């Protein structure tokens, strides 16, 4: 898995490519935690993720819990396969799942 970081209108956008699974979840958490900027809201863009398993979902849930604790705005964007996996376990609302990066950015600006 590879991660990238961009800042758009004071919103941090994390983009990941590859697989978010048991082998990469620690790398995912470390990358996100080490790159959170102050109180900027952020988007986790998973549109280029090929595979998401229960460990990856666990890492997303853990990230979401930390955000709620620190009152930090966040959203997750996924391709159809990732979105389907998230919806299947009924985490769409909890992870603020959006269908596109644009939708996520608008959601976080409000």
C-alpha cells in the first residue's frame, strides 16, 4: 500500500493505493496519525484501493473514533467495491462515507 497527502482548501486529503488489509493497516494508521495537521478536517480517499478486509475496516473505525474524540471532521471516499464493503457492515454513516472526493470536500466545508 502507498499513501499520499494533499491539502485542498484547508482540508487534508489522504489518498491510498493498493490493499488495506492486515499487512498494511499499521502502515495506514501510522501515515494518517503522523500527518494530521493541527485541527484540519481530512478525507481518506480509498478510490484506488483494490482490497479492503476486516483489519482495514478496523483501522478506519479506530481512526473515526479518534476523530470523534478530538472533534475532528473527516470523511471516507471509496470506489464501488470499497463502498459496498463499508455499507455491508453498516459503517457508512459512522465513517461519513461519500461517493466522491468533491462530495466529501463539500461535506467537510459545512
